[in-house]
C-alpha cells in the first residue's frame, strides 16, 4: 500500500493532467464545431445549455454533493445500497419536476415561436437523465480514489461531444437538434464505456454487495 503522501501526489497528478487535457480538447473541439455550425445555431445551443446548467444547479447538484459527502460514512456502515437508493429517489423526484417544467416551457415556446419545440424539451430532459447516471458513476470512482478511471471517463466525455456533433452535422444536419443530441450522447458514451470495461466501483472497490446504478434507479422508482 502506497504511503498517504505518495497517494495524494498521484491523485493530484491525475486531476491536474485531466483538467489540462479537458481544457485543450474543449478548445480544439469548440474551434471545429463553430466551423460546422452557424453562429445563430450555436448561440441558441449555448442559451439552452445555460438553462440546463441552472436547472441542474438548482435541482440536481445539491443531491450530488450529498452523495459525495456522506457516501464514505455509509460505506463504512455497510449501507451504501440503502443510501444510494434514497439519493436515487430524490433524484427521480427532481427529474419528474424538471420534466414537467420542460414540458410546459416547450409548449409555451412552441406557441410563441410558431412551430414545434417539444422535441427540444425532450432532448434537454434526456440530457439531464444522462447527467444523473453519469455523475453517480463518476462520484463512485472519485470517492473510491480511482482517479485514473475518472480521468479517462471525463476526457472521453469532453472528446465525445465535438466528435458526435461533427459527425451528426455531416450525416444528419448542422442543426440545433444535432448539437443537443451530441450533448446528451456525450454523457452516455463514457458511461457505457465504463460499464463495458466492468468498472463496478461499489462492488469491486468498496466491498459492498454488487449492484449497479440501473438497479438503484429501478429500486427508487
């Protein structure tokens, strides 16, 4: 077992390298995306992304913070599954509220804009669902000090967004919908990659009875 100081330095190195890589990839990806999508389309997407960030900040991020704060305590007591099920119930409740708000806002937008915007609301909601599943998984890696896995997952997420957006612009259309689908997919791609590699942090790293994020969400519902 590595000394604490060495472990801290190793984690700090992974975190620092991840942040540098993410900033570089984001800058390059942004440059390529803006060459495929018009400023008008990208401006609308940026506005909707801001709305999504506010919604997550108000309804979801506090629950993610609780998950990170109390996860180690419940792990020591052997109650991780119970704790995660309670967190998932709260997240499902928040998602239901956000789904209703998204539905009403999309309907009003459709009436004001003169054409159907319901699909935008649906994609935004699915993006929030993807963010919930992705964040629960990355929280587990972070808490269990698997910074190597966490670094790969986060870099893959940042890389997936511009790659999918550019791909959709060539095979589908350089539209607002393509950017929104790319943003949602950027959460699902690294999460799926993590699961395909069998990175079950709670059962493999913490000694808790095996389960997955899907089973917790099903139990909560």
